[in-house]
C-alpha cells in the first residue's frame, strides 16, 4: 500500500475554536485562514467577469420585454437536469411566461443541441430563443440549423471549448478562450446560476422589478439545485464551488429545498436535516441520473420543477425504481468486464489504457462501468456500447495526471477519420466511432498514451491525512469533520491510515460482499470497521495485524450514533 501523507504545516494558525483534527485536515487542503474556506453570498465573484455576459443578459432582456417563446436545451445527466430546472425557475421568477425544455434522449438524439434534436421540434410553433445548459460549446451544426429555422441561440456550458466556437448570439462559458472569470471549475448548473445573477443585476439597473410590479427573486432560493448539480458532476470543489454547495446544503437541511430534491432524499432513506455532500453524490444524484441513463431525463427535470409534494413523491419513486433496474444492468456489465480483465491479465501486463466493448452493454451505463474498472486497474478506461447504424458510443474515464480529452485530441490529430465526435474534461470524456474502427482506435489510444504518459503515472499513491492517535478515534471527531465543509472532488473527504489487530470478521449483505471487522488498537481499544464491496481476502484471519486506509464515519442504528471506520484499502501489515 503506497501511502503518501498530506502535509499539515501551519494548522495552528487556523481558529482555535475549530477542533485540532479539523484544522489539520483543512490545512492539508490549502486552507490557511478562515477566509479561505468560503465566500459569503454577497462576496461571490462578479458575473460580468464572464465573457459575453453583457450580450447574454441583453438577449434575455429582449426575450422578457417581448415575451418570446424560450426553450431550454438540457443535457441528460444530473448537472443538465438541475441546470434546466434552475433556468426554468429563474427565468419564470424574472417574469418570462412562455418557457419549456427539450432534453435529448441519448439513445435517439445523442448528446447536446444537434440537428436530429431540432428535427423533433414542432415546426409550426418554434421557439424564438434556444438556451443550452450544460452543453452547446461544440454544437456547431445545431446552432447553424437553429439559425436556419429562425431561432436565436444562447449557449451556456462549462465543457472545454475547441479551437472554433459555434456562431451563437452569446456564449457564457468560463472555459472558452480568453475568458477572464477566475474560477474555471463551475459545473453547468453553476454557469446557469451566474447567468441568472447577471440577468437579475441587469434588470435591477433597469428598475425592471419596480416597473413591472414584480417581486425580485432571491438567488439563495436556487442554491439547492446548484449544490446537487455541482456535486453530481464531480467538478473540483474550489472556493467558489464549496461556497455554492455549502449554502445549498444549508438550505436543504433547513427544509428549504425544492419538493423534488426533498422527495429524492426521502426515497433514498436519508434525512434532510443531516444531509452531507456525500449523500448528494452517492444517494441522490444516482437516482436522478438513472432517468437519463435508462430512459429519458425529462422525468428528472419534471421532478425538479414540480412544486407539489405529492406528485414529486410519485415521480421520485419512479426514479428509484429505474435506479434499481440500473444497478442490475450495471452488475451484469461489471461481471462481463471482470471476465475481460481476467483474460487480459492472463496475456501479461495490462496496457496503459483499456478499451472494453460488449455488444449487449447498455449505452446509458458505460460511464459508470468505465469508472468502476478505472478504480480497479488504475489506468484510463474507455467502455463502448452499440449506437446507431454501425456506430459505437464510448465513455472514457481517467486517472490523475492523464488528461483524457487531450489523449483523444492526440488520437484525432493522428487519425482524423476515426473519431466522429468527442468532448469532455480532464477526467471524463465521451466519444463516437464506427464499429469497424474499434481495433484501429484501440491501437491509436495505446500509442497516444505511450507517447504522452510516463510509466510512473500508473503508480497509484494513496493520500492519507496521517495516523490518528487512539484518543482521536472518537465519534465527536467524525461529527466535526462532517460539519466542517462539503467534501468532494479536489477537496477530498479526510482519510487516515493505521495498523489494527483483527478481533473478528464477518460478511454482510445478500451477496456477502461487505466485510465487517471488529478491530483492536495497539493498546486494546475496540473499534468497528466496514469495507463495502469487499469480500474476505484469503489471508485475513483473527488476531493478525492489518493496515487500513479509512474514513471516520457516524453509524446510526436504532437511534444510537456510534463511530465506525469506513475502509477503502486494506492489506496485511
């Protein structure tokens, strides 16, 4: 186990009112002062720093003045759904009356604003304005077709831009060339939030709300959606994203979340009052995402725009059922992938990147599969499923130090005819190729990784916040860490490591795939631990020493709260 301890220099400079363990953990993540933690709402970076914000809000002002018909073009994941719901709620609150949405079905339309999606619009009732959320930065053909049909287009997106931008009336994206906005990690829902802040500011200057006898909306009311979409899209929790998520979580805990989010929390068996960012990531977002993965994300957007608790509950239950189906499909695909990996291992050392394909794999679940396999083999993975007319849809996931979109760009530059479409981020990307080009792509993918990446990149380092003293293994510390800050991508939840003696072990769950351990510290103190998704290693036995990496967690059972260690790595000491 290659443990690398984070440095905690300067933790004593943080406020003494914070627990020492919290100060050490935050110091290791670059927090040097209390002010480094969060922005207050009134201190948020200004929206006018985003390129084209002036053009965007002027376009929206025109839409409001003339009561244009506006259609939101959403993406089919949780970020896209929350962005769409936010745009609808926000623009209605500003006074827009005629607004609806379309969301591509991944199995029919593919991703984003495409000519195929526009072909489904009612030609006798076309919108005046299309607003893309969480997509659009590469929608050249879609924007051109919208213009041919007489529609204007406002693009809001956060994905990396190519060399050429679509010819939209305005583009709001912190990651477009020459954009001066200092925080580049906004999710799509964060960009949409900033558009609404900019619009409200613009309308304020025009005395819009007074002239139209309209209540000015409070932006804080939208941050529940921003929190969910930001965490779900696994963007880095820099200071701005931490701040947005923190305020949004507080709203949800106070019972001020929208009915759709409240209903998802309920069907997931969570309590809103104690909700954590990890609950958003692993309990709430998967149920919302299931709609876009398995069926149509329109159901998820319907949920997030519903103000009726009764119908929101019905929709949330439907999403929960869809998510159960998704789990079944994913498990079958994981079993297929395990067999493929076993065959590859028999042939020798695994290549620097894996390309996996099965004709029966579900297109909506290949991203999850790629993530799971990547975690097991610690190298980039591209999983493919069948698309239309001889196409394969691919989902790529990467590891730190390997920018997967750059790798795909390298493939495209050397083999211009292979990649029909691709786009994404450093850690995740989507692509489309022809089935007949799969072998050529696989070779080109391996060549690109060989050329761009050193072998050292594949030596996984397990970050740790150090070894805890026995006196620090307490419930109060687990609770303090939970309360300190929203943890997530780029601001990882604290993990510690240490050596313990196994007193007892047993397997839990219907599949017997969760390992529960009763451990002793070196001085004999007892502590309970669990490793989810872990079967018993052959070497594990009572009375042996093991080294584990773990998180401090709170286990609630029959009204009792106790400390539990959540193990993610274990080995014989």
